[in-house]
C-alpha cells in the first residue's frame, strides 16, 4: 500500500503511461493531449478561423479524458501524494539555490506558482509567456509530449523525433541561457 | 456512459502524472539539467514498451474494442514545423514547468495559478491557428 501512496518510481510510472496509450488505441483513439487546446478554441472563440472550423464534438472523448486528468490530480493530492516535498537530486538543489529558490516544500515551487508571485509583473509574465509558448509550439509542431514523445516515438515517426529534439533545444536554452537572467 | 472509459483513462493518467511527479516544475528542471534519471526513465520506459506493443499490434493485425482494425496515422512529414514548433514548445515547457497534460493535472492537484498557464496555452494555440498560413512548415 505504501508503494501506491508514495511517489512512484520511474519504471512503474513509465509502464503505466504506455498502458494509457494502449488503452486509448484499443478504444479506437490516439493518445495526444494537446489536441484538446485546439478543440477548446473550436468550442469557444475560434470558429471564424479556418483551422478551428470543425465539429468539436468529435473530440468530446478527449475532453472527457482532460476532465479525468484534473480529477486524477485531485485524487492524488487528497488521498495519495498529498503534496509532500519533491525529493530532488543534490545537484539540482544546489543549482536552484543559486537561482534563489528554496528547497522544495511540496510539488511545486512557491516562487513560481504562488498567487503572491503571480501578482508581480515578472511572475505573471513567466506563466503567461510559458503557457503561450506551450500552446503555440505544440500545435505548430503537431503534438506535445504525449503525441510526439510517447505516441510518435512509439510508432517510430521521424517528425516526432525531430520535434522531441526541438523540445530539448528549447528546454536547454531556457534552463541554461535564459533562467540565469530571469532568476538570481 | 460511452465516455466513461475515457474519464477513467484520464483519471488514471492524472494520477500517474502526479504520483510520478512528472507534473512538477522541479522534475522538469532536473531533467533539463541532466541531474536525475527519473524523467528519462519515465519517458524511456513508456517509449520502449510503446514500440514493442505497437509492433505487436501491427504484426498480429489486432482490432480495437469495436472490432475495427487498428490503424496508425503517420505524423505530417514536414520537418521545419517539427523543429521550430518543438523548440518554441521546449522554451515554454521549461519556463512554465509543464506540458499540456500536466497543466490540467496541476489545476486538479490544487495549483490554481496553472489556470493562467492553461488560458495562455489556449491563446497560443489560437494564435497559431490565425498565423498558420504565414508560418514556414
């Protein structure tokens, strides 16, 4: 029981993610989360744009999956993980301390996600620009971590490998070249 | 009721994202600093099992639960959009510490400021839809 309630090891988590992918394949669908962002555009303010002019109802299954994802997060917080501090590697602790981050006290850093931080211009811009780039980039690339890194690589798709290389170029530039200017 | 299985799959996915801590900004930092095997192990295990499973599905022509043959649609082959879009995505992934699935899992977990990330992610996708014809693919 402790095994299930405590944070899960990588091999267990990875195996279960592939189980999610195969469940969706056997349901006749595809594991790709970011399509939901396009569907939300089609449902709301996007209908006049050709890219969003489709019947969003055909993706109701994926929106249901999205609702489940939020529910899963809630269940984990309430009954399992419960917000215990992430057990980071010592090297990361040192690097983040040098950027002005306290050691983790939960799942997420207060420095980035607290509403106090969000109410500052920098704090707001970090989350707004970060979200914008995720939403823009994923649709431009044709998928996110689930669609490209998991589904695409599992199906040996070369565009997915190229996209994942892009994910890392962007992530490394942000972490190593931009973070030192953003945080200190 | 026909959507219940997707709700269940999504809930399972959300629990995995949270229990594995793949939804944590800290874990993404650790990954992009190459200081822990954790995230590589998660993605690597999923991909290795995925490659084996999809190979078997194709080899034995397996059918889905409604009896239809399982077909895999190839990704669009353009490389420019993959590398440019992927790089922009990676910048955002490191900055916000979350990709689309975990953004939503975080909201459920109680990280309410992720709603801001979610809103701007939708806005980003919308902006791509507007600019699509003007971008190199």
